[in-house]
C-alpha cells in the first residue's frame, strides 16, 4: 500500500482529491494542513511514497509575506525535509497559469515554487508533475473567497444580487473532479519533470456563467430540465445542485 501525502488537505482541491483517493484501497492517505507544524510535516514525509503538494496562499488580499511563507517557504521546507531524511520521492505540484505571467505576488511565488521542484527533480532524477491550473470550480469551493462561480452560486441560492462588471470578460475553467482524477493518474506515471495543462479546459465568459446560473435557479426543481451537448454547463449545474442540497439542509 502506497502512502500518499496531501498538503493543503483541508482546501477545496485537497478535500476533493482525498475523497477520490479513498475510492482506491491501494492508498493510505496522509494529510498536512495549515494547523500542523514542521515537525508534523517531517513525520509525514518520512512515511510518504508520493506527495501531492496543494497547499498555498491564493487569497488576493494576502500580504507578500503570506504568499512567500505559504507558497515558497513551504515548498522549500518539503524539499529540505526530504533531503534531511535521505528520501527521493515523486512530487505533484498544483501551480497556476499566473506563474507564466508573473503579474502578481501569487504568480511570482508560485513560479518560485516551481523552480524549487525543478531543481529537486534534476538533482535526484526524480519524477515530478507541475500542473498550471486556470480557475477551478466544483463542489465544496468556498463562496466569497477566491472563486467568482462559488460566490455567484451562493448569491443565487440566497436571493442576493449577482454583480457582473463586464459580461464579455473571457475565462478558462477546470472542473475539480476532472483535475483530481488527472492528479491521481500521475501516481504511477514516469515523468522526469513535466509541466501539465489540464485535459479538460472550458472557455467561457462571465456573462455566460451568470446566464447559466440564472437558468439553473429557475429550473432547480424541474425534473424535466436537461442539459445536452455542453459539458461545462452540465458540470456547472452539478455544482449548483450540490450547493442547493446543502442549503436545504
């Protein structure tokens, strides 16, 4: 049985990844959260056979030091602890398309995290997987945090206004269930440092997203409502329905 370490285990992607990993009895799941210490991390790393490094700062209003601590320093700490314990194991890093642009602290610090993993990979000839993700949506994402989709769905279900500054703004999205399945596929993959883009990316506009959400609100209780030939809309409705069920509880 492989010991799989997930950092950022309490985050949106982390929770969905762990739920998916639990479907396979071959994996023993180890979790690291922001409430754990460096000693906890070392203890977990000693046991690990593979690391999904999902932890990081994403909130736009975070300070520069927050981004450095959560994105750069934590990644370096993981590598340092691996070296300290004479371990060389594969790492899958959740990065961002902003690491290409370097226009904000989030993108800059994520790029620095990528470089740390690159250097580790080359030094130890180890497998690593760096996913540069666009915006991620799906079940379990917090509203009023860093996802406009989750915020708008929350507003829709609570009869609050949905404010769109510019309907024409183009967006690229990935569905969380798709991405965690891709992550899991890397566990047994041989890849000496590869950058990956998600297999399924959905391009849309903010206006289209709002129109879909408004349509869902009208049809949430319509048993005959059916979406055909639009995978993004289908997955967005699945997300909407999941939020709606939680509101009813």
